[in-house]
C-alpha cells in the first residue's frame, strides 16, 4: 500500500513539474523594426504558450468580427489611448493588424504614454480567417 501511494505521489509531482516546464515563458525575440517582435518568435509563442502574451487586434470592430487570432482582444487603434488603463502590466502585449502599420501606431502610442507596459507589434502582412486561423508573411 505504501509503495502504491508513493508511486501516485511521485507521478503527481512529475506531472506538476512537466506542466510548469511547458508553461515556461518563451523568450521574445526582437524584429527588425524598433518595438517589433520577430515573426518566428511570435509564431512560436502562439503555438507553444499563447497565454504568456496578450494579443491586441487593433483593427476596427467590423474587421475584427470577420476573424482574428485565438484569444485576441479588440481595441481599435483610435481607442488605444482611451483604454490604456485596461492593458495589463504583468504580461507582454503584442499588437496585430494586417500590415503592421496600425499595430506599429498602437505600439508608439503606448510607449509614448506609458513606459511601464511591455509592448510589441508584429511588423508583417497578416491574413485573418473567420475560424481563428491566420497566416503571417514578412513585408
């Protein structure tokens, strides 16, 4: 009975450590433009540990409703300044849009107004699908 109980405890501990290891934050690699995240880094985070970042889609509501990335929230670029207080300071934020233009503008706004937020933007061409799928290509 003791051995069986010990085996159960050891298995539970091993599973707990495996879960922690999988949830470890993945390093954010800078892209070519100041403030951008590399495409490879962004895609790896989205695949392996998407909860480590907050994806903010800065397109307008109409565009966002047609499809975005899993877990993304929508704050149109014109509303970023008004909604600064809603942005978390405990995890990195990654702004996205189809070309990097609006997401870069959102990044600049946040950096100008609140240096305490860890923010990045994807400087690439992104195509969004209605089913949560997306594709990213360098500009």
